């Protein structure tokens, strides 16, 4: 287990570098990430490269036994390049070129940009392959699948559509363009969605295709850079740091060609009181691990209070710096890189706090970080261990994008659906995977399919055979709603899952923030919100019925025997306790071992491998907790972690 920091030598006086590196080495920092925004210093003018300063920094770190990850600076083309070739800049929805001033100001598809980006990546690879302590490469920074409205992108999209649909008539049919007289008569009429409209006003089929293509572009851009590295450095270790941005890339495809996943992890510092408010980043971490189904890195980790494009948030509470890094380890991270060594004194992010404050006087947060570094050294034996899970949640970036385009009802969130079901199982201390819907599911006992809105035939048939051969499937409301064009399917919901669920939706009630009630056959009553599918059972039996409104008495949650397996259908969004009740039944029925009594917000995961098994017991709360495990009481401080080797 390795701890690193994000460091920006170009932000600091050169005289500070050695002292910083010395303190890092003394503290136990094993690696730094450098240079991901430093293009203007690496290539101060066209074709004139200056790597001397970065060489010095890399050597200083080498002298202190610290490894380096170099980030490619392609997120931030320098001003001279933007001036010389304004067509590398992205174009916004007004049709006007976006001004420079922030970052991310490049069109990934621009051929001129590709030339310059390719050239600097090539130079960096050729140069730094000779530095023994440069151990990995980060492509760009937080790549996002945003839509660019430039001519190159528009032409590219038209070609993409021609490939996909063949004829303009087929495209019109697929999109239902007859609605509002939107039929195209030529490919040239297919424009990006100018005008800055709320996407909900636009054709969902057209919008989803745009998002798909933008996501493919990101994958292709990363591959373009990765290929350059590999041409110089066979076996180069390449990643890109990702997060849950507004337009998320296609995680699985993006990382398919890269060597490991890395994630920028910023858990909340203000802990909400309401149990319904899921603040843990455990689901995010499990999803990141699920992308390649192996250990991953945190490339940026919470270090202090955040704030810059929002008002400043609470500082990291005592225990959080250490606890949240160890929580990442507990979910499969093998390296955690803290953002950032020192808070910036200049630039827009000067209030996004690092480990050391503006004063450069190490304080409370730094002392806790030093403790983390010491503890991480004691975990060396767990390197290469992994999490193995019997339960998994399916995640679909396409459904995520489609829900963002059409938000359904007030407060309905796809990510919340994922988290609710993930947390219900995690509550019992079992490992839970979150994997892409296209991944193999045969090794699991329970597969949860929250709101799998867009139908993919292959996923559907794998879910049927999984249940047939004895697995438990959990389907929730808004599954099976749309075909692959993001159009509604003309069948009773849950359409393709109807036979598996053994029930159908006779009508639905999108209740938003209003409350409904449901009652289980054993008398347990729960609130529900956002969505009520009014169910009719076919072969299923009702486990819970609504206890409110005109559909009181109608089924809300059902269970169906299918083949040798079982399918649950949850037609609403319930309280967390409702999911926990169902999860317990499923764990019992599937014979998965679990911990029946864990205090609220205590998280347990197990990593195994290399002949070791370690149980991570984490108190993800601001108050002391006592956990009773294997006949012993363990007391955990706020955000405290206990690691028990078996
Ligand atoms: C992101 C970026 C960083 C920095 C941090 C904090 O995660 O990758 O460059 O901007 O946010 O602001
Ligand atoms: Zn463009």
C-alpha cells in the first residue's frame, strides 16, 4: 500500500523543491504526480521544448527515493498554440469558439490539436523513458465526454451516424423525427444541439447518440496517447484519472486499453445527520474497482476542505485524512495519491486545501497524513490482495446518461439507485462489486439491476440464464423502459424483464418528493418516494403492497421463482431500511455469510490473496463506535479503521 502526493513544481520557487522532497521522504511519501497542466512550461513556444526544470524535479525526487507519475498536459494547451490555431478550441452551443481562461480548452478531435498533443506526448515519452523513477503515466486530466460544436466534431458525428444507420430515412425512423416535423432530408442538416436548450426539450434518441459518440471520442483520444507511450516504452503503465463528472466517459471502454484505473476521490467533509443521505464513497470505490475488476489507484485524494467553484466546505474532520485513504485501500485501491502536497497560493484553486496550508507550516492535517504514511508501510503484506464478492450491482453508463437527459421525477437519481442497493448489502459487511452491465456475471449469487433503463439484449439474456441456473436477480423501477435508441418500448413494463419478474406495471405514479407508504406481508411499513409502479402479479407473489393513495393494496415489491432462481422486483424508491430488510432475506437464501449486527455507518470489507486475508472495519462516522466481532469488542474512533488479519 503506497501513499503519494500531487505536486506542482512549476507553482513553487525552485528553492523549495528539495526541502519539499526531503519532507516527503521523511514523512513516507512514495510517489508524486507531476506536470499534468504544465504545457506552457514544457513547450514555451512552438517546437521549443524545455524539460530541464522537470528533469531537475524528477531527479530531486529520485534522490529522495520517490517515484514519479507524469501527467500529459493535453488538458491545457498554451496560449501561443491557441492563438496560432484557434480552431483547436472547442466550440460552445452558441456556435461560438469558447474563450480561453479556465482549462479543458481543446477539441480532442481537432486534427491540428492532435498533431501538437501527439508531439508533446511523444517528446515526453521519448525523454522520460530514461528516468528510472518515472513509473507510470497519466493521460490528460479528468477526461469528460462533453459535446463540442465545432465543424470537425459535427462532420465526425455525421459520419458516425452514416455508419450506424446507413440512410437518412433509417435515421429518421430510429429517432422518430416525424415528431415536431424534425425529419432530415440530408446528412448536412444533422447539427449539434445549438441554443443551450435544456436537454429535456431535445430528442432523447438524438441526444443519447451524441453522448455515445462523445464518450467514444474520449476513449479514442486516450488510446491515441497510450499508443505513443507504448511505441517508446513497451510495457508502460498508463492510466487516466477519472471521476463522476456531468458527462461521464464510457468507463469500461476507456480503461480497456489502459493498464489501471485511477479515480479522484473527494468524500464529503460535512457529514449529514439523515440516515437516508448516503455520503459514503464506498459505492464509488467499488465501481472504480469494478471497471477492470482489479485493484486501482486514487490519483487525487481529499486532503483538506474543498472550495473554489463552490463556497469553501468544512475542513477534513480529525480522522478523515487517514480514514478515507484506508477506506480506499479497503475497497481495492493499492496506491493513494493525496491532492495536494501544499495548497496553491495562486490561481483559481487557492481555496481547495491540500495537506499543508498557504503558510507552508505543516499542521494538524499534515500530522495525520504522516501517521497514514506510517500505517501504510505496515500494510505491505496486503499488496496484491483483492476483494471477492458474491453480490454485484450492474452499472450502465448509457442508462446514467439517458436519465440525465430525462430526469424522470423530482429527486430521482440513477446514482442514488445504485447506492441504495449497494449499501443494503454492504450494511451486512459483505463485499459488493459494482460492474458494467456487459461484464460476466456467472460467478455471483446475487445480481442487482437498479433502474436498467436502456435495454441491451445481451444483458437481458444473461440475466435470464443467471436466474434460470439458480441466481437471485433484483430488478427495480425504470428498468426495461427504453430500447437502444432511447425510445419507449411498446410493451407493458418492465417489458423484457416481465417474464423474469413475474409481474407487470399496470400504471405508474411519479410522486417526486411526496411520500407514499408500503407494508410488507409481515407488517413492516416503510416510506417510499420518487416513483410508484403499481404492480399486478402474474407468476410472482407480492411481498409488500402500497398502503397509501388510490393504489393502496396493490403490490409494490414482488418475488418470483424463475427456473432454479429468484427474481425480486422493487417498484418504488424506499427507505434504506426497506432495502436492508430485502438484502438480509437474499443473503440468507443465497447462503452468503454476513454480519447481522453492525452499527450504522460501520463498513466491513475483506481483501484476500497471497495467503493473507484481512478484514477492514471502518467507522465512517464522526462518533466513536463499538463493533462486536468474533466475540470481541472493537472500539473505533471517528473515521477510525481496524485491520484484522485472519
Ligand atoms: C480535480 C482536478 C484537479 C483539481 C481538483 C481540485 O479533481 O483533477 O486538477 O482541480 O479537482 O480542484
Ligand atoms: Zn470539436
